[in-house]
């Protein structure tokens, strides 16, 4: 069962290292003697998503100033609410320097910022189990949160399991500097027969099998990370499933890390989401941790501010002792504090607008893709859709997927192929839709042009 996916991933790695060399350019592996072993590993491990984020930022499509630039359907950010966010941040009284902003503060987060996060999460996600500021550690983003968890909970070689397709940075964030072995728990289409709905279903039994399998192979399974709502699938996992997963982790005495960076980006009305912060009783509160960030939840990735929520006192103390490496600028904390402490704006204006605009953009993108004969899996949250492009591939393989990816790049459209996010079923792509409508329209035109240039699509879904 496990051999095939591992082999598939090995192929993905090889193909993508060739691909990255071709498109992103890379450094000569042997000519970097000045670097440490770890430095060399990181140097030679260039990543497609970060490379293309850089390329797209430098040469991004603009309808008036850069018509030939990239349309970035690859990076999961939302610019849909930039107008209201800018108006709020530039409003008089949002920020003014005081002497204390010029100097050191508590580096695990100012008490004001931790309190503002605790209060916001209590109001929005955890009314039954109010969150205290002492259980919040502020760090510079969700990515840094993963590193702080990696550093303080895991030893080199320990295993962290995460469902795939996944947010691939989890692998780098845990492995680059702390050498934790992140392994996929592969989710599959329910049936590989064409015409059936794809499910990519996660179950507690699948997790338990995965844990057992790695233990049987002599691994020290130390943790499980669930991304809920899911990136790249856009699924919101039911509270019942999350409880079952918590119990499986408790049974094997492993850490349960719930990444809730999309918790406030659920755009289907009436969809039930229950944060782990609000669950009680937790089977193992000492081994339950939540990641939160302003990057997706309030569309401020440039602020580099995230948080770890945990009830583990020892972990909190260890994180505080090491927090100088992940501390956030007092300026960013002060601005975020002001915004989060404004329920009249955040709850009544920002979040409803954010969710409504996400919904509209998702519906529009789905409709255009469907008109192009592309099956798009149902989704309820996040900034992306999970689309099946197999009907447009010359061959249904990783090579076929990369060929189509390259075709899109030739038309200056960047879309993440499923193999980059560790999908074992070739042909799926993640398409980010949370873009201003003129950019979205241009990108859709380019996708249509690429697909029209290919041979007639095959019909796979009803
Ligand atoms: C699931 C998930 N976690 C973390 C991050 C990164 O968050 P941050 O920008 O706060 O480091 C992302 C960004 O795409 C993400 O999708």
C-alpha cells in the first residue's frame, strides 16, 4: 500500500528538481563549500512555490502597466478586501508611535496583542471555552509557529504525519532546520474510475493505519497535523471527525496540531466549523496545539504575525525561552491589536465582506472552469479550488501534469500542479481564485487559450 505512493513521490521529487533547474535556475550543488552542511541542504533544496512567488511578485500582470506579466493562481493569498483593509489601516488613530514601540517588549507577544487574539478567538471560535492570553504565543507567522512546535516537541528523525494533498511547506518547516521527518497520509479519490465524484476522504481509520504502519517500521511517530479548513482541498472537517482524530492521537500518545489558518475564510453560509480551541473535554490537552495566523484569516500576510494556542505549560515556557528567534515587530503587533479589538469592524464589516467576496469569486471561477469542461471538486473554504485537468492532459502521469503546467507557464499563468502538493493522483491542480476580478478574468482567458490549443478534451466526470 505504502510502496507505490513512496515511489510516486520519489518520481515527483526527481521530476521537480529537473523542472526547478530548468525554470527557476539553481545553484551548483558542489560549489558552495563556504556553507554548512545544513546551509548546503537548504541551498540545494529550492522550492517551486517560493520561486514562483518571487517571479510573480517581480513580474505580475497589471492591466495597465504590465499586460504581459504573470497571473498568479498559485500563491494562496486574498487581495479581495484590500480596499476595506487599507481604509481601516489608514484611518486616523489606528497607529501612532509611542516610546515603548521603539524598544523591546515581551518577545512571545505583547500582553495587548495576546489578549486581542485570545478575545477575538473566544468571540469567533470558542465561546464555550474562553481562551486566555497566557495560552497564546505570538510568532512571526503560521510558518514560524510550525518551527517553534518542531523545535520544542520533536527530536530529529521523529515523524509527523499529515494528510496529502497538503500544504507542502509543512514538510520544509519541520524538516529544514529541525530534521523532523514529515510523512504523507495519502488521501485518494474514492474510485479511480472516471465519472465518479472525487472525495479525497480523510478518516480516523486511515490515520490509525498510517500511525501503525510507521510504528511497525520502527519510526517514532510524534505528531499529526490537520489543516482544517484544508489547503488545497477547501474541505471543512466535521467536528465529529476532528474528535475521532483527536482520540486516535491520544490512543498513540502523539501530539495533535490543528492548523486553523483558514478558520475565518469559510465562505459557504451555514457551514459548521468547530475550532479545536472550543472542544471540550479534549482527550489530551497537553498534546493539543492550534496554529492561527493573520495571513489568511484577515488577509495580512505581509504583517508576519501568527500564534500558537496551547495548554501545555512546559511547551509555553520553552517557547518563551526561545522566542527571540520568532518575535514580531512591536509595530505590527500594535496595528493588529487595534484592528482585532474593533469588533464593530472585524465582525460586522471585514469578515462578512471577506467571506462574501470569496464566495462570489469561487462561484465565478467554478462557473468559468465548468464552461471549459473542467471538473471542480466541491469546496467550502479557503482561497482555492481543486480542479481535475486530466481531460486536457496528453498522458495521465506526473510527466503529463508537468507538461500542462509548463504550457500554462508559457502563457504566463502560474497554477500549482497536484504533484507539488503531494497528490498521488496525477492531473489535479490547485487554482487560487481570491484575486481582483480583472486579474481573475485575464487568467481565465489565458487558461481557456491554453486548453483550446490542446487536443479535444476527454470526458471523465458526469
Ligand atoms: C495551511 C497553511 N499554514 C500556514 C501557512 C503560512 O502562513 P504564514 O503566512 O502565516 O506563515 C499557509 C500559507 O499558505 C497555509 O496554507
